[in-house]
């Protein structure tokens, strides 16, 4: 599909007098040759920069500024959430700071302009669940793991950076810490994977907020396109979770908003800590392993919560 260029790009091409350069760079040379070309461009550009100019770049760039939260509290929170997840069979894994170029935009619906693209075929991690999905797909493809009879379960904490405009929105940060869970399994009929995977991840979040903040959570379920009977899927997940004695409050939203990111079901995690209400995370089923491996029976559930906003509440709770 032909993409319309931004006004800035039109201006740049016009000023260069090279309106065909996009076709040349994207269609007529290989990715490896483009990488070599850009490496040399950046090397020569950097040779023109003085140290004082480098400091100005640091001061003007919101992506490189330190976070405001207390680092020691954050690190302790990371350890706590990973240990709680590990107690419930989610293996902790340390991901790379970078992912393959296109990790968010190729299998999901994220615009590449919202990701910080880098050289050497990489991008700065903007969503750790995408990188975890790639890791799972690699394990399955290389026969290093099997999810036929036992789920693959991974958890991680990671600092995300995203390039979209924040427009001074409250609570929005250029880079932020998240706690993520990914569950991989097979479709064995009767929504067996979907029901069990949701219950397991919901139980981790319930345990996390109960033990660390002495509070409960509410999980709001939303039917989404991608399954033949999304409403039936939501009802089966809801019924199964309640039959299994889930402690979290479950509710169903009648929202009909379009969402091509999740398949069949999306859920939102809400909580109240010290009287403050938070919509703290979300999750849902994705078809990424199906796309990556070309296997229709692959199933995956992802979810994540933000950690930065919890730091002040953790300090109050521990007082």
C-alpha cells in the first residue's frame, strides 16, 4: 500500500531536489546496503559535532532525560513482581534493550514512527511483549521448547521508550517501566487455552496488588474481533474464572470501539490504592505466533502493567 509522505518529508525532498530518493533507498538497495550507507552518514555527521553541541542535544531531547521515580524503590518493586510471577510458574527473563527492526509494526498495528528505529536492523524496545513473542516463536521453531502439553510462561520488567507525541498528557512519559507476562500454548478446543491462560495471569496480578499494596483489582473484559464468537469467548472465560474461585472482581464492558491489536478478548486492569484510582494495565490474546510461525493452532496471551505510577503509592503503603 502506498503511504502518503509527511509534510516535513515532502519539504526535505523538495529542498534536496531528489524526489525519487525514497524509492531509491526503500526499493532499489538491500537492507544491509542501506544499513552500511546510514552508518557512514551518521559517522560523518558525528565528526561535525562539538562537545558543547552534544550537551545541548542532551538538554533538548526528552528521550534521554532520567526518570523521576526513586530508583531503589523501582528495583525492589521489579524484584517483588518477578518473584510473585515466578511463584506462579512465569519464568523471569532479561530481554535486550533492542529488538529486531519492525518488531511492533510488522505483526501488530503500531506505526513505525512511534518506535525509535535504529541501525544494524534494530529498534529500541517499545513493547517487551513483542520481543517475548519473538523469543517464544524462536524456541518453538528451533524445537528448544514445546507448548503442546504445557504452557510456556514468561515474565519480565523492562523500560519502554515510545516516540509518539505526548502533548503534555498527564501521566504520560517518554520512557517508562513495565511488568509484562506472556503465555504461549496450543488451541486444544473449547477455549481451554484462553480460559486457563487468562486465569493464571489474572491471578498473578491479584496476588501482586494484594501482597504489595493490600488492595484488590478489577478486570474489565471487552469482546474484540478476531474470533468467530468473541462474545461467547468472553462469557466462557468469565464463567471459568469464577468457577475456579478467582479473587479479582470481573466485569464485562459493552464497549464496541475498534481494536485490531487484540484478538477476541481484551482486558483492562483497574485498582484503587490509598484512595487513588488507577487504570494500570491491560492485556489480551494476539495472533503474533500464528503470523511468525504460520501455525494456525498457536495461541498467545499478553499483558502488562505500568510500574512508575505505583512508586509513590508503594512508598505510602510501606509507611
